[in-house]
C-alpha cells in the first residue's frame, strides 16, 4: 500500500483534539499534584473539578490514541517530512519532568514508576 498524500478528516480531528487535551493536562497539573500529595500523606482531599478534568482528559487522550490505530491501519498516513521539534517536545518535557522529580524534588517518583507494588 502506498502512503497517502494527506490525512483524513477524522485523523486531523483526532490529532488536534488530543493536542488540546494534552495542553489541558499541562494546565491542570498543579491541581492533581496537590491532591496526590495530600492523599499520599494521609490527608483528606475534597472534590476538585480540576482533578476530575485532568483524569478524564488523560483517559480521553488514551481513547483517542487507540481510536487512531484502526484508522491509520485502514487509511495509512503520509510519509514523515522530517523530524520536527514540535513532535519531540512532549517527549522532551516528559524527560525534563522525570529528571526534575528525581534530581531536584527527590520524591521517589522515578522509583515508584519502575516497579509495581504487590
């Protein structure tokens, strides 16, 4: 199958919806961080709609990513025109975040994400 010249409307819509949801994830990060810190320190946490938006947004990004797979399998995708800094940015931000938690905050996040409990 040859690569198509462009993306379908559903592929474009899913891309931009996911991008907006990931931006929302960045904006609501403080609310979920504060709530997580409170819960892990044994404190009560009141309902916070920003936390709900963060969790729901993350779940929706996963659903959209999974939805994209059969669309891409059926229609394909154009050849990449080259590596762009915009597409590398989320990975770079993730790495910076991990290093910040590990080297500056020293909160054990890296260790907790390496192995499962129980």
